[in-house]
C-alpha cells in the first residue's frame, strides 16, 4: 500500500480514538488544546489481523481504543472494496503505560 493510504488509515484510527476519549472525558479537551500537540503518535506494524485483534482485546478494557474498518475503497492489490480491518488506535495514554502491550511491535516504515 502507498504511504498516503497508510497515513490516511492511521489518521482515521487516531481520530476515532481521540473522539472516543473526548466523549468519555469531555473536560479533557482543553488539556489537549492547551498542549498544542496532543502528544506523540506512533504507527506500528502488526504481523496479521489476528495479532491486531488480540492486542485490541487485551488493551480495550485498559485504554480508550478504536478499530477502523476501511470499506468501499479500491486501492492496490490489498483492497477490492470489501470491508477490511485497517488498524486500531490506543489512547491517548502515557507511553510508559502502553509500552508493556506495544513493545513487541515495530515502527511501520
């Protein structure tokens, strides 16, 4: 997949997770706006959908999480318009809190 497609998917995931966080903690929006950055974003790669879903199930009760399913878009050999789990987002959360769950994944390049 192209870097642009990957960036779009990661953006969708992170936006959904932030919206879930704001929905649960509406008073925190000012903290993000005052920080001017909303923290760091890291895109990690996963071996397969099974590993991605296992991570989601493991962290879903510990952090705000979102799953993004891409559908209807045809882009390259991996996308024929069928719904596909494109990724998950975890957080906002502190790096040290997430590290035990994400340390086995590598940065996507």
